[in-house]
C-alpha cells in the first residue's frame, strides 16, 4: 500500500494526508468471474453500497474485467463525482 500511495504522490494524484482509509485485500483469483447470476448479484451489492454512500471502484470493486486504463478512467470519474 505504501509503495502505491508513494507512487501516486510522486505523480501528483494524491497526498498521504488526503487518505481517510486504506485496506488491502489479497484474492486467490485475479479477475472477476462472470456467472449467469452476476448482473443480479452485482445490482444487489451496488444498491446496498450506494444506499450507504460507499464507492466501490476498480476491477474488483466494479465487477468488470477492464484494462488498467479503463480502471483508472472509472476511478477518476468516481472521484470527480464525490
């Protein structure tokens, strides 16, 4: 986490003092798994998160298999809409 934030700080994206919370999750699999029930489950989860004003972003957080450029774009969109 420290390495990632320091890199973002060097790029001028964020500063340590602006970070309110961090948590690292390690997953066995590196990509979201698409199933028949994925869209229904995703809606239930996202509705709950939105109700509690929680932004879930990134490849895992959005349940989308995106390239990193798309992940970065979507994260920036979410940040700008806060």
